[in-house]
C-alpha cells in the first residue's frame, strides 16, 4: 500500500480487522465503521449492504494476491514454485493471520448459496491454479521441469496447501491472544435455553465408547509438528515438486520459499 | 444401521437432514425435531442446548467413520489406501453429500472458538491420519510399501483430500436441486438496509481492474474436470501413492478404491 492510503484502502483494512475480530457471520457494518474510523453512513454511501462490502473485500484481497504473484513473475520457475508453497505456511504464532483465514473460510461456506461470493471464490481458484500452471509451463519450456500434466499438478498443489491451511486453522484453539478470542460469543446454542438433562452418550452409535485411540488407528502426533501447514508444505516440496524436476535441477528449501514471499508486505 | 433404529439414531438422522437443509448457523432445535418427527421437548430432555446436540452429532459421525474404517482393517494395505482415497471422491451429482459437508465446514469454522467442537475435530483428524499411518505401517511390514515417513505421508494425504473436498463444495453452485437451495436466506446483509449507491470498483487496489484472465496466470479449466475431488484423488494415487509402492506392486485404479468404500452404507 502507498504511504497515503485511499479511503477505499482504509475501508478494506477496516473490513480485514473487523472480520478477524468478529467473524463473517457476526460482523456488522458498524463494526467495520468502528475499525476504520469512518461513519456507518459513509460505508453505506459506497456499499449498499454488508454483502456488497464483503464481495468488494474479496475482490480487493484477490486483486492484492494477483499483484503479489505478478511481482514474482520474472523469477526462475523453481523459485516461484517454492515461493508459492512457502506462501501457505502459517507459523504457530500467526494468530492474526489464522483469525483472518477463519473468517475467509466462513465466507467460503457461503459459496453454494451466494453467486456473487462464489464468483470471487472461482476467480481466486483460477488465479491460484493458473499461477501454478504458468510456473510449470515456464519451467517445462526452459528445461527446469519434466513434461507433466500441468492442470492436474496445479489442482493437486492448490488442494494440498489449502487443505493443510484449513486443517491448521480449524484444529488450533485460541490462546487468549487473537484467533480464539473473538469479541462476542460464538452463537452456538443461541435461542435454545437449557431445560433438560444432557446425555450425549446416546449418540455413540455402537455403544462401545470407541475413540480414535481405542480403535485400529495407529497412534499419531496430536497434530502434525511443528504446524500442519509447515509439515505439509515440506512434504509438497519433497513428494510433489521434487519428482517434477529435470535432471540436475536442485530443489530449493522450504525456508527459501517462505523467505521469498515474506519479503513482500504481509497483507494476506 | 440396524433395521430398528434407536431413538438416538433417529435424532442423529434428523440432525443430518436439518443441517443439510438449514446449515449450521441457522439450524434450530425445532428444525431438527421436525426432521426426526420428535418433539422439541424430547430433544431438550436429551440435549440441553443446540451445541450439546451438535457436539453429540459430531461424535456420532466420527464414531460411524471409525466403524467403517474398522470394517476394512483386514484387507490388503494397498486396497485400504485406495479405498481411503476413493472415499473422498464426490461425483458431480452428489448434492446431498455436498450440502452435508458444507454444514460440517461451517461447524469446523467454530473450532478455534469452541473447545468441545474442537475436541471432536482433533479426534477426527487423528482418526484420519492414524488410519493412513496404520495402513502404511502394515504395508511396510508386509512388503507392499517402501520405508517412508509415515507421519508426514499421512498428513499429506489427509490435507490433500480434504482440500479438494473443501474446494469442490465451496466452488460449486446450487442447481436448485439441493446444495444451493437452502430453505432460508443466507443472512448476508442482515440488518443492513440499502441506503446508498454501491461502488465496489473502489476496492480494486491498483485500479487496473485486473482479473485472473487478464493477469499473468495461465488459462486453466474453470474448475478441475470432472470434479475437483476426482481429479485430485487421481493425482494422489499417481503422484503420492505410486512412489510408495515396493517394486512389483500394482497400483489399484481409483474406480476400485471408490467401489471398495461405496459397498458400505453411505452415511457420510
């Protein structure tokens, strides 16, 4: 962003902070106005409804991602691919970033029901898969990568990194310092007063109280270490990217990939 | 399920149908009562709050998954692994299953804020990764697989398949026949009356109106064909599973994997 943010940039920054604090379902135009120090009536002058503003925000976030990707377009394909993988790594203390992506995930659950949101999600998907496809095609052309199925590889890489991110942000609890610490109650149980004895044991279908620990599954770490995204990103480089490389091409480290993208301003 | 479903099973089936129809955020105890032909007061006798009932439902779904996984525990490891991959394939017409998983995804977004929901999500994650780890360890022991990093491979496979599923269900619109056809409005814009001129163009950070098509990204299919999950599951077998195989072990087809799991009752 420039030194003098425009009114639109200030509003989008307010949406970002308000989504982090309140989540998609509960955030109001007033919350957003408070976060960007604008009046609610000014917001309504530009955006009729909360939906309009959130669709505009998705557009803003995706446009920002396009710009960040474009800024790396002239770098060597293998560095671009490692940077793409590293972009999806969330460290354990990235609570603000996790909180923002939880709000985005809430927005994504509206995709099937809201065509304008879905249009932005499809645009984002095409940007991400298209970026990996572009990197692969450039790298095949200049001899970095073997001939591979570009569309399939792009879908595989994007699904893998997105899946790791979704699992990390949903499985990680709040520590009172951001992600798990929304300003309002989460609404579970709203409108339903307690009026009876709970007995959730009835839900155990076969009555044996089996848990993952008691079943046939092998004991695994509570969560992948050090984080879900870092573990899966490392595996993505070793298992998916390494076999794409032409003979003699070296695989960059994940740290190199993370460093490449974090040199940009962190806005996502 | 047995021929004579228990009251608990009937209630859980009602939760399943109510979540599909209304989503997590909007579903009420009354909706669930209507779907299972019980009184709301009976539901409250067993479950104090909507949260109690939804946590019990998650427990029920995961326990059901445990039972389904256990039913295949004696099959050859490579068949089990192909079955696990095939389990995550959603065909294009799987609208009920997609609608259910959208509701589950909404529930998952509550993970950071609700410890009881998060406990169930962590249990599910350990079940899934533990199952892949168990398959890999059995297969390494009997010579089906090479020596591989079991924990890393399990995290990679689960993240990949989950990511493909999340992308498919969020990027696919309703066709008036289920998934995109909830009984109530989605709530976007609630409480915000239209009172001004919308101008979402202000959100275009750099003012060039760039889209994925106009940027540097290579043109890719609108969505992976025939579905996101099928494309990524196929890639998972070819790119992630095939390199694990010991010499002379044949890779099953994705169709074999899909058939293995669909012989069970489809409850998830």
